[in-house]
């Protein structure tokens, strides 16, 4: 970055900052993509291993005595499905954008329609990916609690949404708002390292950026564990069996005997009461 670009960033002008960041991205993205292509297989395997062992350790603590024997192949299968779903969503995202671009090629008057159509299709793709990925995220609960297989755990995760849709959506929305607030705060605070460029040493800028990132990741992971704990409680919820009402048994009443003396008959003998 040149001294002029650093001064533009420090001026906090949105257009100038966007121009500088766009130039930097155009310079580094091709290199990043090449490195990413070389390291992608190792990154995928590392993520699957970390997600498998990490989720098993977390759910063991959350399930407690309800935790059964860990079926490692099922856990690995769930995370493999998550990776495959992510790549499918990326391919669908790129493919739909290319398809819409070809549909309106050479027709600049329909540029607005093309943008709206592309955004709508991409929104549907992202929504479908997010929903399926969340069901797969909760599937390990049933792998550890019930010993279910990969696809059976996915089906149990979907059934949990059907059976407890109200609390399910409530937990997702409430904790989703907490995570959105964290993202907003982190985005605002991320301006601090940018403002330090040119006035502080590069080591100080790196330390500030890394510290901010680590704090954000720690808080985000805490919210994620909080969400999983909420859904573990939903999965463990057992409604009380209603007790049928029993009609009260009537208490027998002792016979009442007359207390007044019987009347005297004309013959002089008392009349019998029985």
C-alpha cells in the first residue's frame, strides 16, 4: 500500500476506503486462491477431524449420563455431509450467477432485472444451505444420545424441529440476535487496526487485529455452545404424562335411628320403630 492509500484509509472516507480495499483485494486474491487450491484437501480433512472430536467432547459434557457410546463413523459422516453441502452451495451460487449473466448478455437495459433475479436465486440457495447445515449441526446430539447413524441422526434432527417448532425457532432467533450483535460490534471495532496503520508499528497493528479476532471467535464459540445446549435440553425434554382424574368414592352413611320415643298405642303398648 502506498502512503497516499494509507492517508485515504485514515481519512475514513467510505468511497476512498472502498477503492483502496478493492485494489488490495485484486492484488492478493489470486495468490490466496492458488494457495487455497493447494491446501484445500488438507484443510477439509483438518476441519472434519476438529469438528468431530470437538463436537464429541462438547456433547459429552452437555448430555452427561444420557451420553452413550460414541459412534465415530457416524460423526465423521455427518461432518462429511456438511462439507459436501457447503461445496454444493458454492457451486450452485456460482452456477446460478453465470446462468443469469448469460441469460441477459448483451441486454444492458435489463441489468436491474438480472441483478434482482441473481440476488433472489442466491438468497434461496443460501437459505436452503443454512437450514440443512443447521439440521446437520444438531445431528451429533442423536449420534451420542441414541447411537444413531448418519442419516438416522439427520432425520431425528428434523423430527426435533417438527415436534418442538415453537421453542426451536425461539432459541434460534434469540441466540441468533446475540450473534448478530457480536458481528456488528466486531465490525465496528475492526476499524481500530486500520486506523493504526501509519501511526503505529506493524507489529502493534497485527497484535490489535489478532486480539480482536481471538476475542470475537471466543465469544462466538460461547454463543454456539449456548445454542447447542438449548437444543440438547429440547431433545431431552420429556412431557409429563397426564394423570386421569378419578371420581371420588362415595363414603357410606351410617343408618339413622329415631331418637324420639315411639308413640303409645291405644292398648298401652308402644309402637315398634321397625
